C-alpha cells in the first residue's frame, strides 16, 4: 500500500497531437536553465518525480521527463535505461562534469530548475495535463 508521505509521482501526458508538449514547453513551464539539450522540439509523454531511481524504473514510461534532486551519474544511467526524454535537476542542484559528460554520451537532455522538486513536478503536471497550476481535482468536502 502506498504511504501518503511518498515523494514519487508519475503523470501521463495528454494524447498526442496539437496539444502535446515538447522540451521547449517544459523549459517554459518551470523556468528551467538548459544545461544541455540538442533538440528542444523533442516530444514529452509525461513526468515522473523521484529521488529513488528504483521508483523511476517502476513509474516512468519512455518519453517521460524525470524531475529529481539526485545529481549523480546513476540518475543519467537510470534515465537512459528507461528511455526518458530528459532529466530536470530540481532545487538548483549543480550538475557535476561527469554527469554532464555521461548525459551527452547518452544524448539525454539535462535541465536545471531553481524550484523545489514538488513545485517543479506540479508545474510540469499542469503543463502536461492542461490543468491550471494549483488546481485541486478532489471534490470539495
């Protein structure tokens, strides 16, 4: 059973078509700094947010963007294995040179957000699903 305190989440994107988003849309939604990205027109299928790479392997689907605060080579290796569209390092985490080198070798775009993991993931969820930022989908009590 999932605990309410879990920090991982995954959100599928809207169906493909004119409403689908790209890495350029991801950057705009979260105000990301581009660390390395060969193609901002790459489509995005969804978002997964986690610091545990085992959770990423369970929850992510090909084409998802990973939001994490874990800035090490295991993040890039996990994202490559899961065939993710990009990695966003949250909380202004500096990207070590060995991480950037591995990302380039894997042709995996890397971005950095000054926002928290929670806010970054929330903004991407809103951009991907078309929900207004801060929208609460639960029924009123």
